C-alpha cells in the first residue's frame, strides 16, 4: 500500500519572619551567602526555569518516543507503518488515529517534522501545560478522524505533520479570537515565516494529488489545520471570562 507522508498561576510568599542581625555580623539577604554569591541550589534552579521544565520534559519525551519508534521501524524495514498506520475507512486502520503521528516513512521524513514540531510545541507551551494538552489532543483526534473519513482508500497515512499544521494554525489563529495584541503579532510573525506551509502542504499538494499521486497526505495537513483553528476558537471562548476579569481588575 502507498504511504503518505495553564491557565494557572503561581506565586512565592515569604515566611513573614524578621530576624535582628547580630551586633558584629553584617546582615545579608537570604538569597545570597556572606560572600555575596548565590547558593549552589539557587544557581542550579536557574539553569532550567520552572516554567520551561514541563515543556522540556514533554516535548523532549515525545521527540524521544518518535526517535525510538523510528529506530525500531527502520530495523523492521518499516513494517510498523502497515501495522499501525492510519488506513482510511478501514476498521482495521482505526488504531492508526492514535499511532500514525508517531510513525514516519524515513529519517528525512522524521527530521523534517521534528524541527517545526519542537518550535511550535515550545510556543504552544507558553500558554501552559493544560492548554498544550487540550490543543494537542484536539488536533490529534480531529486530524486522525478527518483522514480516516476523507483520505484515499487503502492508503496508509503516517507522520507528525498533522500536529505541526494544527499547532501552527492554532498559534496563527488564536489572536483573532482572543483579540490579544501580543498573540496577534506572534501569529503574524509565524504566518510570514511559516505560512507558506499552508500553501505548499495543502493547496499545491492537493492539486498534485488530483492529477496524479503526490505521496503526501494533504488531508492530514488540512484536517490538522482545521483542528488547530477550532481549538483556538474553543480555547479563546473558554478563557473569555478570565480575560474579562483581568481587564476589569476583578480578582
């Protein structure tokens, strides 16, 4: 068969205790030692900011899984693609909705997806781990179901590009729904730098597919992008009351 390629916040509070300095000993801040140096523990924590740890662990974990799967898959002459890939309108291929984004047809296919995957994933994590999980699951399911319903029959679809297109569409479109200037600007920058993917990965590829066989799943890209836009709308709607409280100073 042919293949185709948080809304939470945290704060630190002091203990509220005050100590009088000894007569012959200078008083120093709690965050430095007597020599004016930061404690070793504080220095270590600064190497990886708290807000970045979930992003590093999650994205790094997903990327590691993809690499391990690719190693095993290549050693098995890519038999995993036929076993766990998404086969359109086939009951036997339904499990591919879950597994297809982790599978790739070659090392070039994986590396081509991995770079934007890490970039867009990191930007998505700025909204918090809860947002990342919700958006990712939404895009994962919408793109998978869409390809299963609309993809060419008896064709195996694999690759993380549906997630890439979904995350990009979310990051570009969320500012439109939230009316947040910062998010609009980020969306515009991403559109300038990466917007060409929508043209080459969906429109151009679809045209090639209609006149021949492109070998690339433009359906996965399309439904991934649709899932990203829908996720942006739903996240903005769910987050609306919080934004109104912040705007009116209600806490």
